[in-house]
C-alpha cells in the first residue's frame, strides 16, 4: 500500500501494489490462475494463449512449473528469428511454445479449434487468453480480501479482458464503486465487459467504465504516456507498465484534476503488475 492525500480535493488515495506480490507471477495474473490451476487434473498439461510480450504467458509458465505441471503456450504470429524476452523467459520455465498465424489465433476460442488443440495435446487443461473465464473471475475476487478494503469508496483497475474487473465488482461491498479503465479501443460500458451477464443488476450498478484513456488502442504507448509514467515514478516511486497500469494511473490522476471524485472519497488503485512487458521498449525510454 502506498498512501497519499490530495488535500486540495479532500481525497485519500492508496495503491494496492500487486506488482510487489511475486517476482514472476506478478499482479492480477497470480489471482486469475489460482482456480484454473486447482481445476487442472494432476498430470494434465496446461495450455494457454498469448502474444510475444504477454504477462499471462510468463505467469502461467512459472506457476505451472511450480506445481510440477507441464505447459504449452500457443503464440500469436510466426516464430521470430529471436524470441522476445518474455517468450525466452516462458521457455526457460519449460513452456513448450507453438506459433500459429494471426488468422488461426483469431479462432482460438472456437469449439472446432479447441477440439483440434485437444487432439494435438491430449488431456490438456485449456486456460483462455489472459486467464479469463469464471475461474479467473472468482480468483480475482480474492484481491479485495488481501487486506481490509471495505473503507474505500472507489476501487480502480485497468481493463483488458475485464476478468479482474468482474472479480472486483463481485467482491465489493454494496456502497463501493468499482471503476475500470479500458486499455483497448471500443470498450465503453460494463455490458461490453460482461457479454454473458455474469454480474447481477446490483453488481452492474456499482460498476463504471472510464473510456477514452486507451492512448490509441491496445499496446499503443505514445510519448505523452511515457512522459507521464516517468513523472509518476519521479514523484511517487511507483513504476507502471506501458500496456495497463500507466494508462490506469493517468486516468485516475486526470479524473482527480477534473474533480470527478466527490470530496472525502477514499480511492484504492489496484496496481496489477505487468512490469515485465516494459522490456518491449528500447532502453532509455523509461527512467525505471
Ligand atoms: C493482464 C493484465 C491486466 C488486464 O486484466 P484483465 O483481467 O484481462 O482485464 C491488467 N493489468 C496488468 C498489469 C495485466 O498484466
């Protein structure tokens, strides 16, 4: 936790530093994986999906190895001449890497393709991209049980698949507002995150999205975002990542400046980790 007051606004702001939870399985990925791994039969390989800089792949490779399970990573795109630092690390944790084309990758959740995968990798336990699905959501509920979080009026997180966000919404108390900042273009209502209506009406009522902070879309990180991340680090010592948490912190501070939060609000920002992804940047762009 990292506390600070915004006296001009009468706000109290804390950060739940999930980035400091574990050196490899950092942030929300640890929570999203727990129930998935518990459901896998002993001896079944764990199979999952991701891109070249996926936080989820490294986390899964490490967590599977730790439990004595083998793992398979289905990677988006042709095999590169040299592996990204992320894929190299996943491979070091014994993950078997299988590259598929982007067209094939787009089919990864289709029943026919999943059958094909089970034919190639019999008895594999398939974890959706990003550790989603109901086990990922229920695992994320535990984030709010790490410490007493009931005193906060607003809980804020980044949204990729929305799995973490849905877990937080389900675990929150009735009076709390859960605010998600989508890092992709085109996600602008809780319904977009919850297409199969897993949330109750009351739960949806306590959730809200802040679209407009995606900086051009998933993975985009224009210079103003990097400048902001460097400034945030200089001011608070908090490192953020270019895909998720940099955009989250930018959104929160922008909203504080615009007096979005009522006086005396108590904010809890979920730092969901992901710092390893910053290795995709050329060196010297970030001060940390
Ligand atoms: C994966 C990830 C997210 C997105 O989580 P979802 O549950 O997919 O919304 C947020 N922050 C970080 C650092 C991540 O690695």
